[in-house]
C-alpha cells in the first residue's frame, strides 16, 4: 500500500524537532502554538521533594468532574468568554492531577462522611460512619470502642502543628467533622442514642478537640448544635435537647467567638487564642444569597484561617470545604451549584497566593460526584445554565437556533438523572407516575431558582459513584498521579510532612 507524503511534511518528519514543528501546515494555528506551550510547561515542571511544613486540603463537596465542568464554563462566561476555554485556578500546569475512586467499603455510590474520613485517616470506611474502622456498624454505638482511627489532625498536633477546619456547611457536617470526630452515625451532630457511652455527639467532640489543642481554628455554620434548645445568641437559635451550652463552655475555655461578619472582623488572628466562628444556625448561605454584612465568604474565611495558623512556626494542617456545592446539586439547582463552585475556586486561588509552594502542599479535590448530566449537541458558548443552541456552520459561536428533542421542545445543557425536577409526575396511585416535559424558554432556564429537568423522581437528587479529580502543588504533589483510591490522599499528605 502506497503512502503519499508531501515533500514539506516529509522534510518536517525527518528534520530537527524545531524544524518539524515550524514546517507543519498547522504550525501557525493558535491551537497548535498553545499546545506546544502546554507541553513545555509540563516539561519545565520539577518535582518538589521538600518536607511540607503546611498542608491545605480543599474539598468542594459534590464537585466531581461533571460539576467542575459546569463551574468552569459558568466562570468563563461570567468573564465574557464563551466558557469552554476557561481555566480554573487549579487547572493550570502548576498542579499535578489524577482521578480518584470514591466508593466506600460497602457502597458503590459514596457518602460524604466516609469519603472525607478516608482522606483524614488513610483507610476507606463504611457508609454514614466517620473515622471508624471496617468492623464498626452504622448506627450501632456498641461498635465504636476499639474501632476508632487515628486522624491526620491528631498526627499533626503531635508534630507541634496547628489545625484548622473551615466549611460553608455546618461545622458538624460530614466533611468538616472528619477532621476531628469519630462516630457511628454522621447525623449524631448534637446527640447520641440513649445509653450510648462509647462516644459523644459531634458538636461536643469539636469542643473537646479544641480544649485538647487538636483543633485551633473552626469556622462555618451549625450554631444550633452548640446552644440549648430555644436559646438565641447572635442570630443563632439552639436545638440541643440536653440544654448543654457549648458556646458558653467554649467561651469559658478562652476561645474567641464570632457569629456574623462584624464579629469575624474583630477576631485576633495572632494565634493567641482558639477561634470558634458559627455564622448560621444551620448551613451558611449559598453564595448567590449571601449578604456580605451577615456572613464572610469562603475566601474571607480561608484568608483568616491561613493568617491565624501561619503564626505557628512549626506549620499547620487546614481543611477547607465548599459544602454547599453539594446541597445545590441535591436540589437540582445548577445556578446555585456553579456560583458556589466559583466561590470555591476563588478560595483556592487565594490559598495559593497566600502560601509558598516551597513549603506548602495544596490539594484540591472533591469527595464525590452527583447525578448531573450534560445534553448535546450544543454549539460553543451555549449558556451553561440555559438552553442548548445548535452548532453553527460558520465561525465558532453557536447558531441562534435552539435544538429540540423528539417531543419538539428545547432542552437545557444541564440536566440530572434524578431529583425534584423530574418530568414524571405522581398520579393517583401510589406508584403511578406519568408525564411530559413542560415548555421551556431561556429566561425560565436561566433563573436563579430554576430546578433542572430530571428523569427519575426523587425528593433529593443523589450522589453518583463516578471518579472525581484531584489537583496538587507543592512538596510531593507529584505523588498525585494516575487513578488512585481516595484513602491514598492521606498517604500523600503524610509522606509530604514526614519526608527526609
């Protein structure tokens, strides 16, 4: 079989590398030039084998590859781009990257508690448990004793480092709780079953950890679990049935307290006294709904945490969670999902700016993905929150023609496999569901409160078992490579702080 090669291409293939690149007919294309630059940036990257003084683990809850894709496009479109070409702060060649398998010991589709727990202990755990070994059983307090796992925060405390945890969710919620708590049920945030003496509720465990010096800085929502039932303080309303006032206890232990932005701004970040900040009775507000004078942003809290923890000359461990990315996904509300995703990206960028790559390992990841899905075949620049426009025959931007499904109706770029936006509606019978997709226009689809169309009816959209991405820079970041089990993240962090 003959292969015809043009003389120019033949010369390109047989000449020097530089000549070969220049001689190719596509060499003047910006795509080609950018591709060369991307390879060079990777070639220039040198593994950092310093010992890590500091470790920052940033987790966007529920921000799998798909959700991250939606945030990337939304962020870019807000900047005036078409969106697809946008690069989030942690997607640059400075970061090493890999895929992470998120399943739990007994669950194909994971829960946030054991996923966060695996990152903080080095072993996978059971669904709905936090930081207990594989012989522990969910909701069974009697299986706690003998199954408690050592935490990265405890190891860092023993090494003389400070520890902080920041979240836009309740500070007792699954992901932040994984930094300090050990429990047979992630929902035991303010109480345990009668007769359970093997463990305390999660809120009490936080105050115990702060008293013991394991946690130095804690900031997020969830004030209701620290106050007695019906007690109000600084906009917080308590729900503890045992009438224990953990805020009063914290104050008596000399901790600094804050419940709003004004209090946040008065905190002394000199490391002289532990910080406990609770900015909402439950979860903090979605970024789209947050008022600056009521609650600080995730970036604000990140900055405060780093400033405070950096006072320890031995270094620190800090976990930062964007908890509400997950909650908006559960609501099937993509508009709030991506806005909290952008707030997370801003926090990552600030953490990177405020630290030194030479001594600080930064890891950016998610605990799991959601049942989010993306429709096709949309043209470039279709509003990621809106309707799908057709591919244009000329130019690069989408045409002005909406794509329609076989029912003759347009559809959004983003959908969910299940959730409250299901097109199936309950009929008269218990299991009787029928339905057809409603009419949809761009104004409706791009409204902040719009719930994406879904298939299977569920009161709350579910997680999915897909892999998530991980990005890392700093000491030993190059260990983040390939496809790894989620518990390996602990081992990367632990190796980095103990490297000789």
